């Protein structure tokens, strides 16, 4: 029975996309509505499968865990972003200097003007 529900959900999903393509000459509102109805029916059907119920429990627990996270303050975020930005600039300059030095060395070895 579970596989039948998943197959039905897949058919709803594909039907929504097929409706969007089939209604190519119709107003965009109908085409978007076709996709939304197909996806909504697929979602409702999946919710009544074992995998769907496990997924919804997992999603609910994920939201609860996200609420437990201690997010950095605005000041901490700006300071960390500043350090990262400064490091990127320093690394870019370092790599540019190494590249220029290696280019000069290759030109010198090939007896070209530096």
C-alpha cells in the first residue's frame, strides 16, 4: 500500500509538470496553478506514507534543534566577516606577488625582457 501511495504521489508530481507544459497556450496563472495543485496533491499523498511521516517528524525535530542554536550577535558576525575579508585580501596580494615573481623568473630564464 505504501508503494502505491508513493507511485500516486509521483503521478501527481508529474501531472503538475505535464499540466504546465500542456497549458502552454493558457494564461501563466493557470500554468502555475497546475504545478501548485500537482505538487500539493503529491505532498499530501506522501504525508500519509511511512517515509513521508518520518520526513515530517525529522523536519519538525530539525526546526526544534535550530531554535536551540546560539546564533552570533551582529557585532560578532561583523568582526568575523572583517577578519575573513582581511585574510582574503592578504592572501590575494600574497598570491599576486608569488605569481609576479615566478613570471619574472621564467622570463629571465627564457632571456626575455623583464
